[in-house]
């Protein structure tokens, strides 16, 4: 059961990208508000280009040029919340070994013990001294996930981490993610455009509009986790949510089209 | 036999054959030199064998090694200063548009300032001192290094910096593990051309305002028209520089590129 204290409160009034002098700036997000409870697994679902990555970068503190607020609950010891980030591509430093890549994000004196555990947990105990170019695509993703979990994050951001992988690898990685998340509970904000994936993983789906991104609907996943393997129920839910999402996007876009 | 060992053998065979070609080329040069010198038969074009005989004699009984050491120390000092300062300037200018716009013309000016002018001004302003000599050489190389490293800093991959920032990797560790490894190819490029440039300019500062070193000796033998010794000293130093390239630069570069294989 998730406690009630929100791990993340975000209210983005507006995020715009400057364009060349004179041109109209591109508004990526407008009125995107979101609250995530500690320990909750939330999937952000939206069409591509709707500002999902922009939003994650703002939450991660990479982008400070926006109008709005983002608050992360501090750790019990009063320190700032730790954020783990799994990017769309693994983003491992190719010139550092697997071990060095994970050690980089850990406090220096704590690296060794946690690291071996982490590699074990993602099923790569032998990969420690390999360079990223020597890893398969699936292995690289595992290392990226291990890196994010290794810091014992208070908030884990995942930006479509399983795109452009074959079906079997994706299945394995999803199972791995859930296994890790159960063993090392944390708050997760998972971005995807795949409703089926969101249904398999998340406690709650947050449906986003097209550009500029804002929240259209909040859909709790009622299905117990052990029943999510049955394809039929996932499919039924998916169809329902997909239909609703399309209607909402259509409704949101309608005034804009009638204006033009 | 596996494909890997075949490939390894092929590559080591190729390395050996390219080494043989190199040696062959040097030997050919020496032979041509020897023949031309024998035909011309002039005091102003000593034969290869005469030059190498003097080289050996100067190394064992003469002051060649002393002067070589002095010059090498100057090359090392000027090289280290030029690389450190040039790299720092290059990174800063590559990262900051404002500073780049502000100082770009300075860099162009320095790049176009003849080495001789910098040396003469350094001696005039700071006296015929060791610091002026080494400083003048470094200033000759700094703009070159800065321009190369600026290219590198502009090409830095933002995605890796973002990764480091999101995981709160500290400034120093980000520089060491994320930024510098991306700059190594540029550092090596600057170092190679730098060594070649620095040692030639060191000879000129020695010739103009020092009382020891290979450049000073060459000036001395120039006054005596002793071409044999001029060539002996130059060859000795060229060999030293080539050895530094083979024994230090190339292994370091291979080490830095280890992850690519």
C-alpha cells in the first residue's frame, strides 16, 4: 500500500522553447500538473512529441528554464531526494567499463559492495569489466537499469527505456524491472507511448494530450499484478483506454482546429 | 585455427611489414645521402658516415648529451605549459559563446604572430632569461592548442553531461570521467603537432638568447661553417623526438582508445 505523502508534486504552467529571433516560440508543455505518491509506479502515456521527455528532464533538474514548480520530497535524513534516470538509449560512457559506469554515480567509498549486488540482480555478474561496446543491446539496457537502481533512488525516471528492442528482450526487461522494483521499492515515473506496456507495469496511467502537453486523464489500473500476465484482460483494458485517450485528444484538439 | 588468431596474425604481419618498409626507407635515404656526398665531395656536404661518426664521438667524449638534455628539459617545460594553458583556454572558449566571441580575435592574432616576433619581444621585455625563453615557446604553441581543444569542447556530447548531471555526479568527477575522455583525441592531436612545433622553436630561442642547448651549439658551428656537427646535433635531437613519439605518445593513445576495439 502506498503511503499518502507525495514523493513528487509538479505543476508546470508553461515550458516553451525559444526559436530563431522573430519566430513564435514552441510551447512544449502547458498546464501539466501531476502528483505521485511515494512508492507509486506511474506511467505517463502520450503521443510522441507531446513533451514527455521535456517533462522528465524538468523533474530531473536538467532543465530549469520553465514556468512552474517541481517539488521532490526530501529523504528522511533531510537530504535532497535522489533521482535515478533511465534514458531512452542506455547512455553508458563507452570509454568506461560496466563497473566504472555504475561506480561513477555512487559515492566513492560505497561503490564496491552495492555494485556487485546490483550486477547480480540484473543478471550480469560477469559483465563487470566489459566495455559498453562489448555488450548486446539488452545487456546495455540492464546496466542502465542497474545504474539507476544502484543509487537507491527516491524517484526513478524512465524515458521509454524499452523502445526499439525485440519482443522477447522487452518482456525480459519488463519482468526484470518489476522484480527489482519489488525488491527495492521506489517511486517510478515511467514514460511510454505503449498503453499495453503501461498496463503491465504501472499502478496508474496518466494520459497526456498532444503538444503542448497537459494531463487529460488519470486512470488507476485496477487489475491485480498477478493477473496482468493474462493477455485478454490487458487487451480489453487497452482498447478501452485507447478509445478514451483518442476521444480526449480529439476533444482537446477540436477548439484549436475550429479557430484556424 | 580460429578467425581471431588469423586476424591477429594478419595484423601483426602487416605491422612487421610496415616496420620493414619504414626501415628500408630510412636506409635508402642514408645510401642516397652517402652517394651524393661522395660525388659532390665538398666540406659543406659531409657524408652520412662522417656525420654519424662525429655524432658518436660527440656523444661519448663531447658535450652532446649535456646540450641534448638541456634542450629536452626546455621542450618539456614549454610543452607542458602550452598544453595545460591551451587546453584550459580551449575548453572555456568552446563552452562559452560570450568568451569565445570576446577572445576569438585575440586567438587569431596570436596564431598569426610570427614565432620570431614573440621570441624577440619576450627577450626584450623580460630579459635573456630561462623564463622568457620557455614562456616565448609556450606562447607560440598555446593558440594552436586552444583552437584544437575548442573544437573538441564544441563537439562534446550533451547527452553524457545530462546523464552525469541527473545523477548528481560532482563537477570534478564529471570532468575526469565524462568530459576529458571525449577530449582525448583532440589532446593527442594537439600534443603531436605541439611537440613538433615546440622543439623547433626551442632551437630558435636557444640560438637567439641562451648559452647552452642544441640551438646554441648549432649557432656556434654555423659560425665555424662546421656542417658535420650541425647535422650531428640535429639528427641526435630528431631521433630523441621520434623516440618520444613512439615510446610515449603512441602507447598512451592506444591506451586511451582501448574501449573502441
